C-alpha cells in the first residue's frame, strides 16, 4: 500500500490518489487480461482514481466504443471493489466505428444535448456494471447545444443519483467561465474539475497556464491533466537526431520534437540524473508541484510500465529543480499575463 497523500478534487468531496489511471489503451494496445493486471497493480498500491470515456477506442478496427468501460466494469465486478474506486468517465464524442454511428441523422450518438447525455450515461452505467459514476465529464464542448441544456441534463443525472459530480475536459477559459456563470445563474450543478492537456511541452504548457489555470485556481476547480508525458515525448526516449522507439505513437510524438522541446527533455534528463530517477518521473513530479493540481492521469501498457511511473511518488524535486524545468519550458508573456 502506498503512503501517498490523497488529494481533494477541487472543492468536491472526492479525494484522489495523486496519479490517476487512464484507460484509453484498454482494448487497444492492452488486451483485457493485461488491462486487469494493470488495474490490480494500481489498486494494490492504493490507487483509487480510474478515468475512462465512452468513445475508447472507436478508432480501433472493429471497436464500436465502450470497450474500455466494459473491461473496467468486469474487473470491478470480479474484484467486488466498486466502493474503493473513484470512477470517472466522459460523454460527447461520437460512438460507433470511427465515431460515425448515426452522424447527421436523428439516430446520432454524440454531443452534449439532454437526449444524448442521459442516454449515454445510462449506457455507460450498464457497461461499467455500476449504479453511479463519481465524476461525469463533458469530453469537449458542443457548439450545437446551449450550455444551459448541457448543465441541466448533468444536474438531472446528479438528482437521479446516477452521477456524484460533474467535470469538463478540453474547455477553453471562456467556455469554462460561461459554464460556471450559467450554473450560478440557473442554480445548476457546477463543474468541479477540468481535464486539460498539460505538460512541460511547448506550446502545451502555455496553452493551459495562460488563461485556464488562473480560472481553476481562483474558482477552486481540481486539475486532472491528460497526456502529462506528451504522448511519451517526456519519457526521454525521443531526442533530435536519434532513431524513433518502437511505439504506436512514435510518429505523433516525433512531430512535436522541436528544438525547444528537445531542450526541455534535456533538462528533464539532467534533473533525473541528479535524483537517480527517470525523466518521466521528473515530468510528473513537476506537474504535482503546480497550483491546484490534483492528479495527472497516466497510462500504461504493462504493470512494469505502471510501476515505473508510480516511482514518481517517491521523488521530491528541489526548488532549483523546479526552477530549471520551468525555465526551460517558459514562454514570452503577453502584457495581460504580466498584469495579474
């Protein structure tokens, strides 16, 4: 059992293990037996925060979506541990192969309308084999649906007991403020968390810290970032001028290997060497030291890979370490950023 201190998710009543377990790879790059082994290992060290989505993994041939949820549901039923888990899933993306089910017709299976949110939640509950979802998240915005309708549907799910708290993912700062204002004005449930893309990489760090982070800090929303290792780029396995590792995401990661990001990786490697740690652990430890941070969401294709990332919790970065990493990944501030 880990001695890690659980972190409160914003101002909600949820307390999370400081590293969440993402499950996008379940049914894609990890089969069910491997996925159950990863879940077992995570739970054994005290991990309680499992994040999934209804659309995982519609981009895989023959996968209509919902497969990750089904794998998690069978695991929880077999282990009898539902009450030990903070379970998060998402709604918005298109279901069916490549998200195309009913697209453009009355049978469309996507979006943030009342019709689809309630139906999608009922479907997720069935796949997860549970009577409630701890954190139900809008995967990204839906420009076709008024925010009042979306929040009213989420509120109905909370009142039915299907959902405990609501959050959002991939929202801009103004969209988040619009939602928070609407919740206040209409007496609807508030988002308690944001799941953004956030890491040391350029421009990812600036994209989050420029506007969205101050909103989260000011209004008490928990931060549970996805891709905290930049799709594997911050593991130190990718460097300019070197051969790519064997990975399904190698091409995507290599496309982000700019001169600046290579310098960031160089700083990660340097700090890691001082601590006899791994670059990925350093990247996660830097995130855990940021304001309002609750739990970066990590993914793993094996228990060995997961164990490596869990080593982050034994690592304490010094103020000099944090300053070096922040300096390497820094960006030029606009005047409005300097006047806060």
